[in-house]
C-alpha cells in the first residue's frame, strides 16, 4: 500500500509498505481504507522537524518518521473490524489513534470512530473530529448562558470554539488573533474580532470588559497562557486547549490566586459519543459545512497542504487532504 512519510523537516515522500494484516487486529481495533484527512495544529511541529508528545515514541516525546505520520483527523471505510459497533463497508470519522493517517490503510482504535451522514463529502466530514473535541471541552465549562467569553486564537479550532460558545448561549464572544479573521466573524458567531496579539488585547481591557471565560486555542508556545490569566474576570475560568510543546509552562500563580480563577484543560474522552454529538451539531448548523474547510489538497500534494497550514492567512481555515 502507499503511505506518505516525513523524510525530513518540511519534506514528505510517498513510499510503498506492507499492508496491515486484518488477521492480527487486536480486540476493538478496525482496519480503515482512508478517504480523507485534515491537518490539525498538533500535527505541525513534526512537519517542522520539532518535538511533539506522541504515543508511539518510547519516551512519549519525539519526532517520528513512521509511515503515515503525522495525521489523526481521518475519514474512512471499514475494511475489517474486531469492534462490535463497526462492520466492513461502514463509513466512519474520528481518530487515527497512532497519528499515522496519511496512508492507504490505517489500523486504529474503533472506540475513537463513529458513523456520519454519508451525504456529507469525506473532505467536509473531517471537521467532525475537531468539532467533537470542542464540544467536549465546552461541556467542561458548564453553563455559559449570558456570559462574556473570549477565544485566543481564531484558527480552525478557535473558530469552532467561538461558534459553539455562541450557540450555547454566550452573550458576547470575542475572538483574538494576529491574523485578520473579520471576514468569517459572523459565520462563527464572533461579536468582536480583535486583530492583535493576545498580550496587547489583554493589556488594554478595563475591568468592566473582562470576559468570564477565556479559551486558549493556540498552543505550541508558552506566550498565550499569561494573557489569558490577565484578561479573565475575577472568579472566571480559563480553558487551556492548545497542545503544549514544552512539558513545563511558566504560570502566574499570584494572578491565579488573587483572582480566584479556575484553570481547566484536557483531551476529549467519550469519543464515540462526542463524534455523534458533532454530527447532530453539524445538522443543526449547516452553514459550517461550507464555511469551515477552506482548502482541499490531493494526497499527492500533502507537502503543499502542510506548507500552507504552517502559514496562517486570511481566507485560509481548515485544510483537508483528499485520499480517495
């Protein structure tokens, strides 16, 4: 079978490798023929040649050149299954559990997959995985009805946070990003789009303007957690969603203490449930079907897809890869 593999920083090459043997699937695993994938911000450090926490690495950290890596947001057709809820021929969306989704066939954990509306193109259905992550995170925040919220980072994941928070009843949603996203603000429920770095936005807030919830949706650097703590109102919540590249972050404990804040974080659990919830959410908000995936590249052009993803720009949102 074919697979794309990182042969060095910023460089993919297609290779031919042995296809997985369906006879050696472990219980609850499935074998998928991939149809589409999408690039997550957490995939990009390895493309650049940096370090990233990865379950296949012996020490939990490190770059890998395993075929198919790095991609975990996938859509595919079940070829073989040892999972009771997935059968050959099923179309599913979810996680490539070993982050090796840029390949013709992928073995993955069936608990991280769910069916989807087959009327949605595979290159659109890829959005259900990040949407599921956002829905699970917003659940952890509790009732946000009537609250003022802010989302630092208005890339693909931050825009989904803005949309879901507004749909869940937030009174006012502010989006903050140095890339101008005003062209999509109304589509994603953003009341005020601030084109600036997070620290500049936080530094000019009055006490009356402070949001009660701040979501950090950037990750991969240490500079945006401090503005989140600075910006949030007394007694508020900060949800750190962005993936850390560093194991230890500087943390302003005095601000955290004096403002009686709550810091939340975590990965999505109950994956099959939240994927189903994401499907229901997309049916209720069909405008997202056209507004979220902005660019689709054929898998032969995956290097250009990743090259675009590391350079955010106005008009560029989620980048999908067509593997059909």
